């Protein structure tokens, strides 16, 4: 991929040359959580449709060949805007500039959404596990606010692992929003959030895989270990975490599924730079 420089000046979405198959969207809000994490919201074209949990390719105008990276849509499919949750990468060909966007700026988005973290890729079950690290929580931010998720599963458990406690704020905000949401608020009692940290001390310190293997996760949540007859899972995060959780799930008897062959767990392998 050509990592051409991306201009950081403001652009008017109505004046940006838009390549075929790309939307030019306007930034409606930006919130910085830490020096490493931020979220932003964009206008949503009336013609754009996606399934909760899918991702799109995001870029910035100004370069001869804009750099695009995969970003999970963090807002549910019914939302009037599009939300994204991003890490800031020093020297990253896209995030180095994306982290500087402000309200009114333009962001490019390719028109075709895709991804495996969708309800259609899983067989029905009783409990849905969502395993995430860092910004891998983004697709689950979409899914936990989709009524279809709670129509398919009786209980939804989201685990979110970050290095520091202050990096868990986005997930805590999601839990509060779910409680207050007029569309899915009634399902809030079916949702559980389990936070862990790997560097700073917290009630649950350690990699989620270690907490699974030690039994602490099951004990803390007062649930039995994963049962292939009733439990389903989705995984999104670092490459090492994807591999380790996948191995653990297969050890419990679960099998990886896809859009064209639904099964008992799915993995998202697209990631931000």
C-alpha cells in the first residue's frame, strides 16, 4: 500500500475530489480519551447500509493516493451517524493525521462494509461471549446496541482488556449508554461487562486468557465454563490474543464460523495500523 503523506488541513466535503466507490463524510464530533485513544463520529449517507459488527476502510483526503485502513463501525446499524474508535499511532501513515481531525473536517470511507463479527455468522445459542482487547471493542460497541443480538441470545458478556485503567473508559461509557438507550435499554440486564488490565492494578489484573485458564473469569461472573451446546463467541483484538482465544475456544469444543458457514465462534482479523 502506498503510504503517501496525508494533508492535515481542513477540507470541505463538497469540494473534495472523491474516488469511485468512496464517500466523503463530515466529522460531527471528536472525543479524546487518552494520548493513545479517541473516538469520532461522521455523517452517514442515506444510501449506506451495513450490519452491526462490520468494518469499512477509512482514509483522509489530500494525498494523490489516500491511505485507507480497516475500522470497525462502533455505532449500530440503526444509528443516524457513524462512530469509530481509534488508537493513535505515532508515525502511522493514517492515524498520525486522523487523530488531528476536528468537527467539520472530511473523512473518506469506502462504500462497501464487510466483516465476520455479525450475528448472521453465528448459530443461535443462550450466551454470547465478546472477547476484545484495546480498540477491538469497537465492533462490539455496535452489536451490544442492536436489538437482534438480544433476540438471538439470552445473555451477552463483553470482556475488554487494556494496559491501563483509563483505557477502559470507552467501554464503561457504552455500558451507561446501553442503560439509557430508548431502543435497547430494556435489554441492559442481559449485558455484562468484564474489564481487565495488564499493566496498572485493577480488580481484574491479567490477560483474559490467563483469567480463563485460572478459572477467575468464570468464578467472578458466577458462570460455568464455555459449553459448545449453549455458548457462542466473537473475538477482536491483537493478533496474539486472537490466536490464543481461538485455541481456548476450540479446546472447549467450539468451531470457527463465517458469513457463508455459521458456527459457534467467529474471529475478526482486520485491524487498524
